[in-house]
């Protein structure tokens, strides 16, 4: 079964980004889907980045390593990704040259109440993913604009948006399959 790890860049209890990931995960068939909670990941400190890093960091790196692919969703904070997400990606980027993110296929999305849907944050998310050797999907950006109108009771209820997200997830599955074939060849 394909293993997908999802990461939400928001810690908010009623986060729209987390709600989208939950709804998407429930709708994916034949996929082992898990959302990794970032609440316990401490602020990056190179002094703590040793052979025995903080437990939440070790767990994050292990979960990324074990996944065939990632789905990363971020809010846009002041035109960038959330500090919470950048912090997690910084931890996951190390040790240098041995990052769990290296060569990992990643579907990205952003969600915002604004009509721009967090498009600027997503561009910056791609920059960070490229920097660490991950492989964000080469496809049209998935942005969820006016997100507050599309979530009800913690679930994404807009069918058009869900269809768009599922198309992205299908592209992620294809990329995972393509990379597996390349590794086995
Ligand atoms: C510090 C801060 C900065 C924000 N900056 C932006 C922004 O630049 N662009 C935008 O579209 N929304 C911005 N927002 C609104 C967020 O997109 C909105 O709060 C969103 O719902 C957060 O995601 P969540 O629901 O997953 O927690 C900002 C919110 C905060 C708290």
C-alpha cells in the first residue's frame, strides 16, 4: 500500500489546512494516510541537532523517511509559509546530505480566506523544497481560495475543490510509481 504522510503548517485547532488534509485523506483509496502533528517539534537549534535529536524531530524524520510521498499544506503568513512549517522542514533537511526529504515526491497546497489562496506562500514552499532536494510535483499550483466558505464542521465541503485536490493526489501517486520503476530498473 502506498504510504502518504501529510503535514499541515497550521497548529490551529480548527485549521482550514488541517481540515482539508483530513478530508482529502479520507477520500483516498488504497493509501495508508497519516497526518504528522507538528505541535511538539521544538524550534530549530543547531546545538540540539546532534546524533540524538529531540524525540519529535526523530519521529518527524522517521515518518518522512518511511513515506512514499508527502502532501504538505500551508497557510500563507505575510506572503510566506508558516514559521511552524518552515521550522519542521529545516529540521527534516538535516543532517546535510542525508535529509529524509531528499528525492521525496511532494504535493503542495495552500489555503487562505483571501482570493489569492496563499499562492505566494506556495511559491516560497517550492523554493524550500527544491533547496532540500525534495521533488514538488511539476503541475499547476493547488490553491484553495475563500477557504472559510468551503469548510463546514471541520470538513471540506466544496466538491470542485475536492476534485482538484484528488487530481493532485493522483499526480502524486503517478510520480511515486514512476520513481519506483526508475529505482528498480
Ligand atoms: C500572522 C498571519 C499572517 C497572515 N498573512 C496572510 C497573507 O499574507 N495572505 C493570506 O492570504 N492570508 C494571511 N493570513 C490569513 C490566513 O491565511 C488565515 O488565518 C488562515 O485561515 C490560516 O490557516 P489555517 O486556517 O489552516 O490556520 C494571515 C494570518 C496570520 C495569523
